[in-house]
């Protein structure tokens, strides 16, 4: 019984790092799909970084 338990623990230690990359790929794919669907419905993305020439009135004062 302990041999089987040890084997399961070793397999867990080996498999967890291998699967971590897959979770990141799934999350990235889900985000891309969500962005694609939002774009279809008319939503747009705005950059939070503005150029020097396009400052608001508060920044000029």
C-alpha cells in the first residue's frame, strides 16, 4: 500500500509542473475568445496610455 501511495505522490509531483502551462494557455484562449465576442457586439478597447499631444484640460493646468 505504501508503494502505491509513494508512486501516486511521485506522479503528482511530476505532472503538476507539466500541466501549469496548459492552464495558462486555456486562460489566454478564453480571454481571446471573450475579446473576439465583445468586438463582434461593438465594444472597443482603449489604451490607458495617452500621447503627449492628447492631454486633458486638467493636465494642462
